C-alpha cells in the first residue's frame, strides 16, 4: 500500500475531527472557537475521548464565555454528570467558570482577540491559551490541532500524539512531509485520525 493510499484509508476510517464529533461546526467566529476551547479542556484530562466529546455536547447550551459564566456551578456539574464525566466534574465546573471569566476580562469573550495578540506566532498563541484554567500543554495542542482548519498560521500542526500515530502507521514523522500528503483543509482531519490510531489498535491494524 502506498503512503498516499494509506493516508486516504486513514481519513476514510477516522478522519472526523474531534470538534465535528462534538457537534461543533468550526469557523473563525467567537462561539465555535469557544466551544473548541471547552472541548480541549475536557479532552485534556485522563478520561476517555468519547466521554469528553459527550460532555462537550452537554455543555453546548453555554456556547459563549458569558453564558458559561452565568450558568451556576451546579448546572455545569450536572451537565458533566449527564455525560458521565464524573471523575472530574466538580473541578472542571470550577475551571470552566474561571476560564470564562478570564476570557471575558482579557478578550471580551472572543478568542480571535487572543489570536490577534499572538501576532501570527503559533508558540505565543499556545502560551496564551495555557493561561486558561486546566488548559495545559496537552489541551493547547488539542486546540491548535483542531483550530488549524480556520487559523492557517498554525498549519501544519501535528502534536506529539499525532506524530506517534504517524510512526505507528509507518508514515512520515516530519510535520511538513505529513502535510504534503493532504490538502490544507484536511490537515485537522489527518491530525485527529492519527491521534485515533494511537488509541485504537484495530484502526491502526486496518490501516497498516
């Protein structure tokens, strides 16, 4: 199987971004970008990705920092509980409330202003994201991996987990060489599929 055929098989089998799986139609607009930040917080804990995605769907009713801030701590806990995100529900509810307040204070609730502050520097953008409570290096990588769909200055963004998947599948582990295998609008899908290949042995075996 050629490398390009292998990549196409991978995209066909697992090329849905985590944002799309959570019901987020990603665009360079405040609400979907905020929902991606929430999803990134949820995915960065030691919990199954499917549960984190379900939790993001439950929290979708609070799709702006203002709405998340206005929700009560208990309302957020209950929403997380409905998705079985119970191990971290209380601390995550607190973090989401504090994160919403930070975004309102610094960026008027608009992550595009955070992007502007980074002035096109992906590493600076990543550092600014990590000011959000519970959004550490892993969460910042998740956000950037997905946001490269709408923020081209991040491309190509393949974090350590995605590159680990590439190695597992016998694909290039150099980000630029990986990027050459797909169109720019498919980079986020490829990154997500590579991450899934690290989590799913059957998927990796099928692609290999």
